[in-house]
C-alpha cells in the first residue's frame, strides 16, 4: 500500500503528465507537487475523487501482487514476499496501468491526444484489467514459480507429478464465492461513476456479462475435468469460475450477454489446457494455478474483447480523426492489432522486470526458505504455531482457487 501511494499512483494515471510510458516524474506535474503521497492534491478544493481513485488503483495493484503469492506458496521466504510486493505495486504494475488506462498512455483507449502522444491504433480495450491486472500478476507469478522452484515432494525422482491436495475444500468454495462477489466491484465499478451518461447502462451490462462468463467457465472446466478423471471435482468448478471471471474482465462493458457466455466457455478451455501444460509438461509447480487462471485467461480476455466488441458500446482513443471502432467479428481488425501489440509489450515488461527481480533474490538466498523449514511448515517454524488444529479430518482434493 505504501509503495503504491509513494510511487505507483504517480505512474498509474496523472492527468497532467506528458509521458506515454511511465507518467510524470516524482518531482511533480505541471500543477506542482505531483502524486508523491498525493501531495499535490488539495482535498478542500475538490470532491474527494482523487482519494477515491487512489484507493481504486491501490486495490488493483494489490490484486496483481497477491496473484504472485499463489504461485510461490508454501516455500517462499518472507523477505522475498516483501521485496517483490513492493516492486510490483510500486513499479511493475503502475507502468502497465499507465500504458492502458491513462489519458496519455501509448496503449490507452482513453487517450484522446491528437499529437505525438496519441495512442497506438486507438488504444487497447481492457476495461477492468484482464491484461493490466491479471496477466501482469500471472506473468510475474510464472517467473516467480520458476525461480523459486517446486515444493518438496511435488515431483518424484522421475519428474512425475505427486498429488498435493489442498487442505480444505470448504474454504476453497467460500473463497471462490467471495472473489466472485468482489468481481461486481471490480468490473461494474470500473465505470468509476454511475451518474454520467451511459455509466449506469455500462455497469449494469457488466454485471450481466460477468455473471454469465463466470458460470460458463465453471461448468466448462468441471465437464472437462470429469471427461479426464471421471470425477466431479469441486476445485475444477472453482478455478473454472475464476477463469470465466478473468476472461470477461477486459470486455465486460463492450460485449453482449451471449458473447460473455462464449467467452466463459473458451476461457475455461484456455485455463484447463494451460493448467495441464504448466504442471504435467513443463513441470512448473504453481500451487494455485495462478498463471493458468490469471496469466493465460488474462491474455485471452483481452483478445476476446478485441474480437467481440459491439459497435454501439466500444470506446476508443483518437485515431485518424475518429473515436469509433468495433471488434474483429464486426469487420474491424484495428482493435485486435492494438490488443496484440499491447499484450506483447506487457509480457515483455512484466516478464523482464520479474526476471530482474527474482533471479538476484534467488542467488542471494533470500527467496526460498530452507528444506527443514519447508518440511516443518512455516506456520510452526516462523509464525509461532500451527494455523490449523484439526486432527483426523481428511483434506479436500485438487488445486486451490487463486485471487
């Protein structure tokens, strides 16, 4: 929170900057003190919107960083957590947010500049952050999981996967429904208002599309899992729901309800394929399927928004004297061009910065706990006692859901 307040808010969306890449400098904007701890904002002269927007961006930055913790769970040292959380919330995420959401970002569909700062191909439609938030967290999570290595016992001597079921299916389901409920702030709330023209309309549509995609994703993944294992897996439903939610996040305000249903189905397939690829083929231990849910489905969500964007609902930055665009399936490929270039840039930035972040920590010996601590459990060895005093209870199966 503090790192985002000091630096991240400055980079994410300063209305007075003139930089399409990273925002204005820490010294301030053309208006004076800049965004450092919101020093340049005089709340007695406004309605508090600056504080509200900072809070909105802070929770998005926090979401991106917590995604990483899921992929690195059960073996990462506390100093490693603190360092990467600070860097992601203070630098890595805010730069991507500035690109795509700032009124000056080079990939922003909200950028109406008509000079050298105009957006690439009118900007990328990523309304609530499939790419900005989820893929950012997912790519960083993948790099982190590779650098920290698999948990002890995850693979046998022949590199075959060993089952490591979650400890509580009940908590997994509860967490999934909490997340699903929170998404109604995530997606409809990205209108950033309700009284302006069409804001209530777009928020209402976002509620419907979010619900349909989540349900479709859950049904799709549980059916795919049953076809493979002949078992109705609760964990598959939970991660399928999250896959549908992530996949619709970019286009929730610009697609029709039946589009959302298809996006949820395809998002579930993307999740299921990626999850098996990461664990069974690439042998990467991602305990909560963070990359499959957030990285792969985040990428897919931005592509789907560029394909299904309905002409009457799509928004765009300045391009050749116009602000009107539509999705690929409505005979306009410009949105897809902007989406692909933006996604490639985000992967390069996040992946590159994550390597610079995690690799030195690994070689410095501060990223992972010792084998003794890991086998004893960090609750006992580092935090003063066991988190769960349950004896004789069986644990639930499957991968756990991820925020």
